[in-house]
């Protein structure tokens, strides 16, 4: 499986980083964690058919995680019509909001498969199983635990603070990859929690530039688990 950070910035774009958007490829099928930046541009540039996108999992409704979803749904409504992904939204009202926007643009949204995210398994197509874990960043925000090809990954999404809502599943189960955010606190705040995890690899995503020294310090303190910084275009093979 291949994980690609399309956008690794925090709440606003940086000169070389777009807003949150991560793509996962499994056997020619594509899945997204958040879509804070238009992703069809990336798919077309990379030569990936848009109808290979099978699932979109939004961690919470803030614009830096959803703005690209509006353009995705607009484009598959009138052009890439064979695309039929399951779209998992923490707040299902987002579906009618996007449909209304498309109506205002003198177009019509296609009927699509929307799922309102609840705690527990929200998606399993035989290729990837996605479990949602509530966090405290907003009233309805979620981390995602993903299982595919015998591997497992945790995407924390945005957190209130690791001491309050770091998902305990990563302490109970081995993970091949943990992707953490560091927009709202220093990366070193993860130290006691990551020490309790059996993770093979940690990536810090969604970080502000001034947090980079704390990411380097986290890497030094965690020791034998590699801690890396996400940046746009970075690919991980698991
Ligand atoms: Zn965010
Ligand atoms: Zn947020």
C-alpha cells in the first residue's frame, strides 16, 4: 500500500504545503483521509482515474479538511460521472450544504453515497477497514484507525491535546504507522503517549513551521521509533 501526503500543512497553506489531504492506494483503489485541497488536480496529473477513488473519510468539518471536497463533488457531479466513492462526513449536513452550493452554480449534484461518521467501524470494502474514534477537537471530530493488507495505521486527525484525546487503540495494538498532527500543541506533547505505543513509524503532519524544533526533539526523545515530518508529495510504502 502507498500513502501519499497531498497536503501536509496546518490550518492554512504554506508556500510549499497545501491543506490536509492524504491519499492511500491499495491494489489500484484509492482512499482519502481529509480533502482540504482540490484532489482531482492531483489525480489527473498523476494519471489516476477519478473513478478509482472508493472512499473519502473526513476527520472533521473544518475548511482546511473539507474545502477540496466541494470541488471534488462538483467535478464528479457533471464530469467524472463514473466515480462513485463512499463519502464519510462527521456532520451529514455537509452533504446538503455542498449540494446547495452546486445548485447555486447552476449545476446539479449527483446522488452520492454519504455516511455520517459514528464511533466504530464506518467502512469495510474488503480492501480497507476504517474505524472511527471520537476526539475532542470539535463536537464531532474523529481519528481513524485503518486496517489493510495485514497492516494497521492510526491517523489522529486534529486533537484537543494528546493528554486528553490521544486514541488509546494505538497503545493496545501494534501499528505500522501513526500520523499525528502538531498544529495545536508542540510535538513533544506526544512523548509519553508514543512511548506507550508499539508503532513502527511515526509521521508528524499538519504542523506549523515553528513546531519543527519540537518535532526534532520528539524524534530524539522517542529514540528507536523513527519520527518523520510529512510534506507534500511524500510517499510511504507499507
Ligand atoms: Zn486542521
Ligand atoms: Zn480543525
